[in-house]
């Protein structure tokens, strides 16, 4: 096992609505100086089963390789024993493989295409099975009030209707125990420098931001500035574009490109680096994931 005397497993605080708990795992080699952290979460959307197994198997593979002093191979890509050891020496890795415990079970046993969690509170007693649950990916505090934040014609992919089967954001930001668990976990690891949310919807690598085109000229154009409410979400216009410092922008794009190359080398298929906005404009969970020095994907 990895030589780390700290407890390697953590239980996020809040159980899901049906009482199921979630678990996270930290792995890394204990060193004298604090290390940066990479956090990876999965299972946010209930029907995307593969994201959970990907993270569980990755954690298990790293632990086994480190214990046995061996390398790893995935598809056409290999990593030496020294590379595995060096990774765990330099970084703490935190895996939260199943955020949406209730939703996954419902997807596996009742409705395979179920996407949301299983919060019944906002259904209004409706018999419509779609009128329950919240899309956890839209329940964070980044531009949660989308009707105010976005231009009237932007049509971000988010809904205020509890009966929306896919993108209901919930009654308020962080209303759901699952998103509060993600926030809590980030707070436990303040040295998190990279945040990866694994999905299986498309072969894309999405990076910040997700509410508009990026720009590195005017820092006043940012999601915290209410002066630009009602102007976000329109591509190619001059009214608004989301500010990201030039160094951060360059590093983020470079990292996304390398990420796509790495995944492509494993799977033998092309992956595309895109901002979240270029998949579709939306309010996305970025505020808690991005702080100075952080990269969120």
C-alpha cells in the first residue's frame, strides 16, 4: 500500500436522500512538504455508469503498481514503475467515484436513462416520474440564477422546472447533499490544483469557462460582476466574454490538449479540447472548483 499514515478514506458528510452514503479515497506517498492535489469525481449523472468504474480501477491500478514496483499499460500507452512512483511522490490523488449514489441505483434497477439524483422534495406530488430529482451538475453556485445571469436569447441548457427530465437545477444552489459533499471534499483539500469531473456523454475534454467565450483583456467581465447580468451566453458578441488570465488560459488549453492526447493514446480515438461553452452555454459547477492556481475540467 502507499506509505501514508493519514487516513486514506474519507466519507463525505451528507447521505443522499434515500440514505446512501458516499466514499472518497486519498492515495499518495507521505513526504515532508505539502503536496498539490488532483481531485477526480465521477457518477454525477446516474446513467453514466462507466465514470465510476474508470476511477475505481485507476485507483486500484495505481495502488497495485506502486506496491509491486511495476508499471502500467493502457491500450497503446505505458507508464514505467518510476513514473507511477513519481506521480504518487509529487501529488495527492483524491478519488470520489460515485457522487450520485441514489441515482445510479435507480438507473441500474428502474430507469436506465435516469440522470438526476432522487430528491422527491420538488415534485409537488406529481405522478409524473420525471418530476423528481435534481441535475447535480447544475446545482452548484456558479451563475445559479441563470435567468438573471444570461441574455434572454442565450437559452442556457438548464431548467427551473422540477419536471424537466434532464437539467432541473434545483430550488437553490447546493440544495442537494451530493453537491454539498463535493464542496466539503474540496474544502478538505485546499491544495487541490486540478479538478476532473468524469462523464461519458461525449469524447470531449471540457475546460473552463462554460458561460460564454473566454477573453483575457477585461477583468471586469467576470461571473461575479452583476453589471453584466443579462448579457452572458451569446457567442461572438461584444457585450460579454468571460475573463480568464492569459497565463491561466494558455496553461488550461495546453493541459486540455495533452489530456486529449493521453486519452487518445489509450483508446485509439480522437478527443476534442473545448470550453464548456462550446458544447453548449450553461451554468456549470466551476466556482468551488476554481480558485487561484487551480485548473478545473
